[in-house]
C-alpha cells in the first residue's frame, strides 16, 4: 500500500515539475528581446530596431481593448517616428489558407477604420501626416509570435508590452494600462 502511494505522489510531483518546465517563459522587465514581426502589409518590424514599441497582443474577441490602448497613447507619441504601436492578433484555432485570407481582409478593413479615427487625432494636433502609415497589425495564426512574447500557442490572454529602442522590456500589463501608466513608461 505504501509503495502505491509513493508511486502516485512521485507521478504527481513529476507531472507538476514537467508542466512548469513546458510552460513558456514569461518576459522579464529590463531584459532585451529582439522580437520580429511581419505585419499584414509585409513590413518587417522588430522590438529592437530603434523605436520605442508598444505591442498589444490580443485576439479578435478583444479588439476593443486594443483600440482603448491606442486611444490612451500619449499625444507626444502621435506621428513621432521614434514611437510605434504594433497590434498582434492571435488566432488560437487552426485556419486553412482561405480562412487566413478572409481574416486578413477583415483586418485590413478594420485598419482603415482605425486610420480614420487616428487621423482625427492627427488633425486635432494639426499634423499633416497620413495616419494609415502609422498603424501596424501582425497576425499570429501559428503561435510563433505568441511564443516570442512568452505566451502559449493556445493563449487568449490580452497583454500589452512596451519595449525600448534596443528591445529592453520596459513594462507589461495583462489588462488595459491607464493613460498615466503609458505616459510614465513612454517618457
């Protein structure tokens, strides 16, 4: 009887240890990460390419949260080439090529709508810049970006990351950061 109990506890202990080892590592503030993206327009982007980068990791269900983060980005970042926001839309299920194309077309339509909203902010700031050139959206159909951000391929958790010019993680949230939190970390 005692041997059986030992075997069960050993199995449970091993399972717990392995499950922790198999979980993706979370990102650590202060550490540099050169995370690469290709947005839906074919632009190659990185968190370590000289820009201060806000990365919003979301699913299609949480697109309103991504919009709220964009609305909270401080005015000094608007149209400033030193700052950039990349929205990563993560898809948790398997998608065939046709499904990916439909999703990408839908995302392009949403990008045009967001560009109109952003252009209104630009116009209010009297900036003569095309807002659509400052909107970056990457899709993650296979979990590649999720794993680079310390998420599982099945993750559906909303996250916001801010990276410095060299890819140093300056801050991260698992909810929508306040405008004050973003301003403080982006200065």
